[in-house]
C-alpha cells in the first residue's frame, strides 16, 4: 500500500514538473520579448542619458567660464558632475530591471562604511582636491615643486583625485591630491618676479673686481634682467680650487628659464673676454724626500 502511494506521488510530481515546463515554454516568447524590450529601453535611456550628461557638463563649464572661475575649479567640478551623473544614470537603468530603489539605497547606506574604509586613499585624494580648490595654493598654469617627492612642473589639470603636471622635459607627472594637500609644496609662479642666482668659480690668480664688472655688464645688457632690482656679484666661498662667486639678479617669472640659460652662456663669454679663467678641480701634492747622507 505504501509503495502504491509513493508511486502515485512520484507520478503527480512528474506531472507537475511537466506542467511547469510546458507553462515556461509557452510563456518564454512573451518573457523574452518583455526582457528584450527592457534591454532596448535601457540602451535608449543610456544613449539619451550620455547626451544629457554631456549637455549638462557643457552648460556648467560655460557658466563657470563666464563667471571667470579658475580653470582648476572648472576641471574639478566637471569631473565631479560627470561621475555623479553617470552613477545616477546606472542606478536608473538598474531600476528598469526590477531593482528596488529603496532597498538599493538602504544597501548602499549600510555598505558606505565598508566602502569608505576600502577606498580611504581615494577619499583622501578627493578631500585634498577640494582643499586645493578652496585654499588655492596653486592654479592651472603655475609651476610648482612637490617638496616631498621632488617632482616639479607646470600644472595642467586638477581632477577629482589627481593633479597632472607637465615637466620641462615634456613628461606628464600624476600626483595624488592628498599628497599635495598634506606635504610641503613650492609654488614658483605665485609672485611676478623671481630671483636668479648663478654660481661662478674663478681662479685665485684672477681679479675678483674684473670678474664682477664683466658679470654686471652682462646683467645690464640682457633685456630680461630687471634693471630696478638688485644686481650683485658676491664672494660665496674661498674653495679649494678657486673662488666661488654668486651672480644675482631678478627677472620676470615667465622669463626665468630663458633668462637663466642665456645669462649663464653670456657670463662665460664675458669672463673669457676679460681674461678671467674658470678653474678646474686641482690638488697640490708635496713630496718630502729623505735627506741623503
């Protein structure tokens, strides 16, 4: 009797499975069509959303530029708006596939702490970027030197998490904003004028006054050297191989490198014409011979 009941139950279960399979097969075209429409709608929403995001970014950037906002502020806000709007777009598309908005928001809220701990370095860089835009220790176009790692160059972009520098050798250096905000940084473009110090060595046999006059004449003739600022040639050190001089003048910040290279070359020519020699490292060796008996 028990065997007959078990057999009947197995037959009933098999019939149920067959019925479910038949129902699934019958509903498959409708379900596939419904899913395909959702995918098509998601693609349309994504394409339209991308265009709207570009439009919003363009409008915001134009508005900021009309308000004479700093280039770094424009770049930073553009990156922030782009990231935020793409997150919203993906969230909207996900809800089209049955994702519960309220449940997702609660899940994101509960996972916020864990995510924050996992990406605390990126959050630090983001906070550093905000701090840079608020305090404005530098702006796009400034020449800066990060004292902590020795990297230096012209600021090209200030993004959400990183700042891009272009070095004089035309390399691109990417520095985290957190590093720039929490370490010493030298802004060489903050002031309009910059002091130019050039180290020059002359022989002990040469006249310091003649070398000084030759160098000062170079300063007076160079168009980039500021005539109203200090021009001096100072004795810096009485070194082993010669007298070290410090040739000092001032130039506009934008002319610094061209002026430095040009003046350094002209000083060499001027010292040659004045008969002043630049010494090589040398050492005097005295040999004591024992007296012959």
